[in-house]
């Protein structure tokens, strides 16, 4: 019984963890400078927000986070944070090549902020995730939350660490490195604009 449930959690979780989004773009940008360790600390920051959210869902408290006013606030605040991150990333693209190992963005705080201020991440857990939480509790009581969370969180760590490692590989010339960093910052900026647009008008400007 436990293996089929774990398999289902992994398959469903991949729809959220592997989908392109602001956390993915930010992790790729951080990985360029900090390597796989950057992806690890982004994952830790993400998990720091995610575990309490799962526990709140289990107790029925998280429903408040999906109310229109909360979604609007999170969208606007998250969008502002994304735009700031995009600016800092673009700025660092023009630093000296020997400074490549340094980064102005803290991976842990980035993981926390881009999770806590992402209403769509919260909505995924309050919607799809809540069904899994309910099933886990019905099968094993509150111990089922541990089964669910461990079945899910490893995928976040593997994906973000792998992504950060791939972008850190020394295959980029200085010019290509700067172009990639600027491209990632532009993508993060667009996600920020999309978040703010959704928070203000309820409409997305991006098709994803």
C-alpha cells in the first residue's frame, strides 16, 4: 500500500517541482555562481516554508492563504521580490569574471522568499497537495504526513541541486555567461511582472 502511494506522490509532485517558474529560474541564476551548493540551500529555504505549509493544510488552517485578499498580497509582494532579484542578477552579470564565484543573492533566503511569496505554490498545496495530505492521514494517521512529505521533498532537492550544478559547469565563455545570466534575469523579471499583474487585476501576462 505504501509503495503505490509514494509512486503517486512522486508523479503528482513532478508536475509542480519540474514546472518552469520563478524558483527554477532563480536557482539556475544562483547555480551559475554558487554551483550545486546554491541549489541545495535554495532547496533548504524552500523546504523551510513547505513543511509548515503542509502541516497547516493538515490542520485546515492554510485555507486562509488561498483567500482573494491573501493571494493578491502574496502576488504583489512576490512580484516585487522577483523584480529586485532580477535587477541584482542582471547587475552581477557585468561583474569581473574572477568574481564569478560570488553572488549577491543568498540562496537560502531566495528559497524562502520565492516560496512564501508565491501564491501559486501555496495554491498547488492547498488544492492538489491537500488531497494527498488527506489521503495520507486516512491511511496512516498523522504519521502519513511524514510519508507524504519525504516522498515529495527529495524531488525538490534533486531537481534544484541538479539544475544549479548544470548551470555551474565551466562550459561558458565570459560573453556566453553574461548572456545567460541576463536572459535568466529577464525571465525572472517577467515572472515578477506577471505576479504583480495577477495581484492587481487577477490576470496573467504570461501564458504559463
